[in-house]
C-alpha cells in the first residue's frame, strides 16, 4: 500500500532523538527565521497554539477574525478559544484559496484580524489583501492584523517574493502530516523585532516547560511513526486505522473537527528534542520542495489524458504543493478503487468549516467550500516517493 502522506524521515532525524539537545529550540527559531526570510521566529507546541497565543498576546478579543471557509478546523478553534469569532469567506475553486473579491464586504467595524491561508501551498496575492485592509483601517480607525497561515506553504513565493514577507505574522505547523516536521510543533515568524519580542515574552510567561516524561513520549511517538510508515508494515497500519481504534492515540487525541477542542498540552513549550528534529528537516527543505514541484508537474503531465471528470490542480510558480489535489465527481468510488489496487488517496479537509456543528450557527453561505469538501482527493506527492511508486500511482489512476 502506498500511503497518502509520509513524513520524510531518515537516519538523521532518528539520531536526533538521542543527541544532546539543550538550547535547540532557540537554534531552531533562529534557523527557521533565516530559511523563511523572517527577522524572528517564536516556537510553540502546535500551530493552533501559535495562532491562539498571537491573538491573546496582541489583546485581540471579542472581535471578528476573518478566515477562509475551506481550511483546517483548528484555525477556527484557535480563534474561538482566544475569545474571538471566526467570520468565513468562501473560496475560489481554481486554487482553493479565499476569494478576495468577497473579502472587502466581510470586513466590519468588529474585524481585528484576517487569516490569509495559502492552501495546499498555493500562494495568495497578499499585496491585494493589504490594499483592502488599509482601506478598512482608514474607514474604521483601528489596526487590522494580517496573519498568514503558511501551514501548507513554507517558503511559497508569490510573484517571486516569499509569501511570509508581507503582513504582520505567519503561522507554520509542524506535525508529521505537514511539509516538514518537528514531531509536533508550531512556529510564528515576524518582520518586526519588537512584535516578535513581545509575543516571545508573552509565551514565556504563559507556556510552561514540558516534563521529561513528555519528551520521552514524543521520542517513542516518532519511533512508532518510523515503524508505522515502514513499507512492509504500512498495509497493516492502514488496516488498523480503518478497522480499529488502536491508533486513535496518534490521530484523534490531537485533532477533532466537530468539537471546539485543543489538546491538553497546548500550553507547553516546544521540546528541545522536537526542535532538533526540526533542524534536521530544515536542512532538507529545499530538496523537499523541489521534489514536490517535480512530482506535481509529473502528475499533471501524466494524468492530463484522464477523462473530463477530473479537474487537475493548477501548476503555479512558487507553489509548494503540500498536497496534490484533484477534484472528482465520485470521491468514495475513486478512493475505494485506488485502495483495491494498493494506493491510499487522501481526503484531506472533508468539511467546510462553517458547516461543522460547532460553527453552524454562524454559517455563512460558502457553496464553493462545500463543493471542495466533497469532491477533493489528494495523490501522494511527498519527497520520499520513488520513481517506481510514482509510475505505479499513475498506472493505478489511469
Ligand atoms: C495543520 C494546520 C494548522 C495547524 O496545525 P497544528 O499544528 O495541527 O495545530 C493550521 N492551518 C492549516 C491550514 C493546517 O493545515
């Protein structure tokens, strides 16, 4: 079975679990900032903690925070748990990102921040959004923060410039299903040293040092990931996940879509061992993205003959292809068919956030987000794919 995603881990990350790691979080922050063109980076235990902490530390409360309707549910959870309200904007099905034509009308006097998500690695035109925001700021007389969600778009470029360069802050997420990983983890990057300093100070007051026991648990977790994704074992892993609740500890404990929920350790600092794994992943980052871009081009070429029922994703300069997402008519059918032939297709984001039970009362009409939530599949695109696997995937899909 070819897995739908697979963290790119080898012996360096393995050895990082056993090396001395004191001070690694600071090192990881500095290195991360320099790789992703920021002046500063501040680490957190999860991406959602990072967003939550940013909203709390800047004193944004009881306000509306605009976000795309089609994205990870934890973004809305973080906004809600920080004492604010998400306002949803529908997407453009071309690149799955927020439809900027709809943005201006959603900004009200209560809006204090906008989460700009570059979904699946597709860069948004942040400059255009800055224009709308400046206009609204002048109208309402207060600052509206621009928060970029780069969880899928580490190092994506728009018009030749890194996306994280504009706006006030960028969020990155680093669990094992992301482009790169630090076991778990989240990061904020900044261009303003004072802002970074004040968020870092806030974190140091409100987040606590995790226990030695937790650092042991996280090591065991990563070792289990090596085993679970080991090719001869993966069919079993996949079976256990589909047919038993044995692996729920690895998934559901950290992520619930339908309840506004954070994991219990969301106020822990990032562990040094996580940072050390992250530092190893940073070294391979350029190669990682290069490979993803190449795989996306390969699929677009090889799958282009596929009948008109499929909408292949656009190839866009500067995109990072965290996922290769195709829209199909009958998703269940495609997923079942591929599985029978040994290919696991992803069904990432099977919901429109405003349609989830917790947010339904604030439901906006987001028809395109609904369409995306029931028609998308994603094809394995991770850098560890071999040429043979890529060929086999194309064979199965055609
Ligand atoms: C994964 C993800 C996050 C948050 O990440 P966690 O580390 O799981 O909290 C935020 N936004 C998007 C788009 C994501 O995919």
